[in-house]
C-alpha cells in the first residue's frame, strides 16, 4: 500500500473537528484552550518537587515552583521582607511578626525606635539591659533594615541591650517551654571577636572560646579566631568541655538570620542559619526542666573596639 499524507484540514474532516481545532500531540507547542484540567486524573510535574510546594507567578511567561518554607509556622509574605518598602516584588515564606497562639508568651526587640539600648527592649521575655560602651542607630543600605549598633571597648564584654536579668528569675526559658529565638544581626569583624546568642543557665558573663564549661546552654556563635565557622554550642550541664556543632559557614561580617528552638516532645534543640533546613541536636543538651536565660553577648579580645548591629530579635515560648 503506498504511503500517503493528510494535511490538517483533511484530518479535521475525518475527526469531525471544527475549522479552528487542532490535534494536540505530546511534543507539540500549541496552546491548549477551553480545556478543563482535572487535578485528580492529571499530574503537573516539575524537575524537583516536594510535599507542600505551590505554583506561583515569578513574573515570567510561566508559573514556577515555590518550595515550601523550611521553618515551623512560616507563612507566605510579600517581599522585600527586611525593609519598609511600599512596593512588593514577589512572595516568600517568612515568620509573621504577630502575637502567637493562646498559651504562648512573646517578645520582640526592634531597632530604630529607642533612645538607649535598654529602651529597645519590649515584651515579657527579656531581662534587664547591660549598656555597652556606645550605641547608635541607622538604616542599612544593603537591605538589612534599621539597626541599633553597640560598640564595645577593647578587651571588654558587652551586650546588645538585653540579656538575662539576675534580679528577675521570671525571665527564664526551659526546654519544656519549647522556647524559640530568631535574630537578624551583623558583627563587624571576624578576628578577636566572640559572639554568643541563645540560652544559658548561669547568671555570669560567658567568656573565652569554651564559654559555658559545665553549664547548661544552647547557643549560636563564634570563637575569637579569624576564619572560624559559626558554631552551635550545646551542653547539658555535665560536660566540662562544651561540645560544638560546626554549621559549615564561615563567620563573617555579613548580615545573618539565625533561629534556635527547643522541641521538648522529641528531646532536642534545632537550629537554622539563613533559612537553611533545620538541624537537630539531641545529645549534651539542657534537660527538660533546667532554667536558662536568654543571652546575647559580644566579647572584644584585642586592642580595638568591636561592634554588633541588631536589626531585630524575636522570642517566644509556652
């Protein structure tokens, strides 16, 4: 039988299609119109998908995959997230700055509206401030938002305007309260500057590169040596040399966001740096009912003053 070909007009006649109808092949580039796509019986795929992904318009000619948020209780928010800009360009998952659900306590330190670091404190989870050598405020042009900057004297300790309050034992956290702290910050130098943020069971200043030997802590920070990585310091109060987890990220003077939280149900603490997938620490961690204090600390260890920019710090617990 000889080969023969049919043009599209002839095929329309055979299939009783209208003059404007086309066949849609699996590799064709036509635009399907007036079609109903049944989500139950069809699959919309992508090169990489995961549970919780959604489709959104990224401003191009096609919808794109938006991966789900990686941190607990994140919601979709318009961006830019870090600056007070009226125009929004996209959406992203972020923590809402809203009061938490009933049964949780909440506190927030915001920069830019205080006359002293002590007055930057708000909420019921913060203790008394320890005033540093000097402070100032400003707006970060690189997208960090407004900040309060604390400057420490040479070879001295200073705080970001709040820390534990030894006179008020009510300002404590415990793992069975499922505490959380999230902070956006920047330190000005990697060399000869120690930085610690998190929970600490002793009402004395942390010092040295082994900051809490024999104390209960869960802290994010860095040692004094230049080129060292951001670390997670953790101790259940029994180990004399404080164990650390290496985040794999070099401590630098860029703006960072870190989040720490306790998960008493699963007997663990978790951390996330700059939106990374949460990592759990399950050994050598504070016991469920150990009282600890929210603590933020920078230590200058050379002849030059160091600074810490605080954009915001948010905490909550049961």
